C-alpha cells in the first residue's frame, strides 16, 4: 500500500515507527518473537532468547516492503504532479490566470521570460556542441581553441560565445553574485544576533512584569480608579466568511470575544467600525451589535459613507468622535481576532507608573496553523517574527513595528504622534515609527496570545505579502527626512534606517530573488561564475534551522520551508520595487480572505451564543416579521461565489528556467547545484499551478 501524505505523526513524541508484527513459526522448535519495527531484530536480546535465520528474513522482508512503499509513494507524487500540470496548464480545467495588478508584475514577467528563452537557446546550443565533441563546457577553466583549431562556422560561433562569455558576461555575474553574497551574509549575521538575543532572554527569564495586583484596592469607593477608561475598536470590511465548525460568521466570533472582555462595563466602550460596501453584510453586523447591546454591553456601530484611507481612514474617523476624548487607552482587534477575557487585565497594568509607554503589543496565535502545508510554513515565519524579532527588539530597544491588531495604545501617544495617517497601506508601522521618533517606548508580551487566522489559500497569502512588503518601502520614502531630522539618538536613527527598513525590508527580498532565482541558474550557463556550495546549501539550511527553532514541531518541514521562502522572493521583490518607486498598486489595499476558523473555546461557547437567536424578536423590536425573515435568510443563505485556483505566470516561468538550469547542471555533473535547482524548480511549479494551500476544485 502506498504511504499516505499525513505528516501529523512526524512530531508526535510517543509515536512508534513501523507496524507491529507477530511472527509465529510452525515448527515448535522456534521461539515466538514480537517485532515492533524493522530494527528490532538487530537489537541486543535477552540471554534466554536467540536469533535465527527466519527472524532475520522476516525483518529484511519488512525493510524491503518499506522501501518499495517509499518508491511507490514517490512515483505516485510524480504522477500526480504530471496530472496536475496536464489538467491546469494544458487543459486549463478549474483554473484562471492570475491578474498582474500587483506593481510592475508584467515587466518583471517579461524579464523572467527573456531569461528563460535565452537559457533554452544556450542549452540547445551547448548540447549540439557536446554531440560534436566539443566538451569545453564541462571544464570550468575553459581553454579557448586557437584559430588553427576551428572546425567550421558552427565551431567558430561556439568558440566566439565561449570567449565572449568568459571575458564579458562572467565578470558581471561574479561582481553581482559577490555583492548579493555579502548582503546574504550580513542579513544572516543579523538573524543570528537576534537568535542569540532570544536565547539570552530565555536564559535570564527576562520579560515585562507587573508588580503586585494593580486592581486590588482597600478603598471600595475609589476602586474604579484602578480601571481606566478603555476604548476597543474592531475595524472590518466585508467580513462574511462562515466558520465551518460553529456556523458563525467571522465578525460574530470577533465581536463575541471582545464583548466578553473582563472589564467594568461602564469603563469600556466597543466600536464596531464597518467599512463594508455590501448592504446585506452591514445589516448582519448591525443585528449582531444590537444583540450585544441588548445584553448590556456598551457597544456602538459605525459605518462610513465614503471609504477613504482604508483601515487608517476608518480608525481616524472613529477617533474623531467626541466621546473618544474621555478614554485613556484604545485596544484594536481585526475582524478575525479573538482575545481572551483577561486580555485587558494582562496588558493595561503595564501602562501604570510607566508614563513613557505608548504601546503594549500581544502575540498572535493561529487556530488554523495545521490546516495545510501553506499554513504550517506561515506559522514558522510568524513564530520567528514574534518569538525572536518582536521580543528581542522590545526587550533591548523598546521599539518594534506595531502589528496593526492585538495591541493597546495610549491615546495620548497616538495624538502626540500625529494620529492615524492615510498616506500608506501600513498604517500600523507608520504610527509606530512616528511614536518612536517622539520618544515613546513599546512593550511586547510574548506570553499574552490572541487567536487569529493565517491565509489558507496562496492567492490570499500572496496579496497579503505584497501589501506587507510594498507598504514599508513606500513608508521609508516618506519617513526618511523625519528620521534624519529627529531628535532621537544617532544609534536609534541607524537602527531605523539600516536595520528596520533597509536590511529587513529591502535587502532581504532583493538578494533572495537575485541570488537564488536569477544568478544561480545563470551560473549554470556561465561556469566561470559558479556559486560555491556553502552559499546555496550550508548557510541557507543553517538559517532555516534558526527560523524553525521557535516552532520546533515544524522541523520536518525545514526543506519545504527553505524552498518556499525562495519561491516567495518573487512576490516580495516585486512588491519591494513597487513600493520603493511608487509603481503600480503600491497603494492598493486588498482585504485578506479568512476561512472563519474557530478555537476550542468558541466551540464550547457556541451553544451559549445560540440562545441569542431565541431573543431575535425582542432585540429587533422595531422590525417587522418580514424584515426578520429576510435577516435570517441572509445569515443562512450567503451569496454563492465561485472560487477557482489560479495560474501564476511569473512562478511558472521561473520554474521552467530553474528546471532548464538543472538540466545544464546535470550535464556538467554538478551534484548539489543540480538537486537544489531541481527541487527549487519543482517548488516553483507547484506554486505556479496553485497546488499549495487551499484547493478550490
């Protein structure tokens, strides 16, 4: 039987390998032995038991069965890949071509396509030369034949190509590759220093602490003083995804979780900031707000008629309300975030007796991290971001980028920093940088987690990553003069410019795409500029190992993670260039699609929340029976939207470029280069055909 594709047993600590087999011999002279796995027969046995030939034969048969199963599994995967290529690429069944609205995607696609055509021509040229007996391309130290050795016109053209390649193309590629390798090593050193900082925090057990019980008071009448006025905002836009577990919409889960925060009701106000342009969704959200309002929760619904500035404009409009002036802190949660009831009690006390603290950021936790391979790979990246980057920067620098949600701001810090601005699509990073320039400090709480989702489809993840990498570059253009002229320390300016923006937002996608997707395949056709093995194998594997440390259960996915990160460098590079030069859709906001996943606590509370449906008539007192029927119909019968997987041309073109380079590497007998190019090309092929993540068909 062919092994399945379920990886869930790989990280189970007590999992036992192999299939238990009891071997019973017909001859009573032989003993009965229980074999738990293929290696059991070769372990030291008790003195009372002895080994015999039949036991060894059975073990060898088990090993052979496992080997055959592994080969069959690989063959099945290869056959399935060919079937997917045939179905999606040739017959175009259940797929659609992805649009190139993200930046200058069409220009980048043309450049990649030109590289592919050139590489195919060179490969065909060199294969023809090989059959003629001119084996120059197997030797990196090329010997250019003399004029007397020329054997004809074709040989002359080939020799001219070798001379031009060695004299003009190779030096350019070598210079660019050395530059990219230097950037790669600098970024790797930065990543290593962050990991060492995280190890030091763990070793010293450093974390923000709350002294005593900030809510305990001997004065009963003055006890409210310990509960400051808190404003909670839930910005959302067209959030209609339905949870497959609780059969509740995404907005219901977030509103329900926020309304159950443990905080005095008279000192808490919840704003549901709905920017939906679908009237049916607005009606559903209004009904949900009315439900909790009737249950005694201090909650209001706001909708803007003119949707400008995206999320920043939505938050700015909400803060302009007169009643917002009475509040000291504001907590922000996106539509798919579900905070625990004690969230405010774990975050607000950090502001007490720390007037210079402007932001307290909590960590994200993902309810769907094991949904598919794509969500597992995202979990690796985000665990490293929070566990290492955010925590280290928070402890040692008191500064990090605001994550846009699951955080509490001191309203005074927002106002003194200029409030929410609509100039970029990364309003969270914008306000964090301006607050840092004004002297405010940040605290990151790694042990306070808020449940949320990661995108389950590659299309949603790709759009999210484009916004996350184009926005910072756009912001860098706008903030650079303010950073240079600010009154903060010089080392803080250097950290903002060199590390926060240039190294981690610009250099990383630049060298990843240039080095592994362009230079590496080109060096297969220009062997004089060949990259060393440690650049394409040892250092990337070591850095991937460091990235996976915060998520130890993801170690089986270290190779897919490395290959997928190189694949995503195309999108990130395109977004970085788009944001840096304000090209294409650098100021386009695409709402990330949610799947409506729920946590275990949601499942336990689902029955309790269902009781509100029985009070629907009391809640909607002014509504007629027909209106109530229409409202229930909107909840139970959402508008069907046909979903199909996409074909991504840039990724497919790069897949064929890398596979072509792997063939050239195979002719030159370059082992490590061949395997890397082969597996990287297959990864690009899988992503280009949208075979990673949620499958629609």
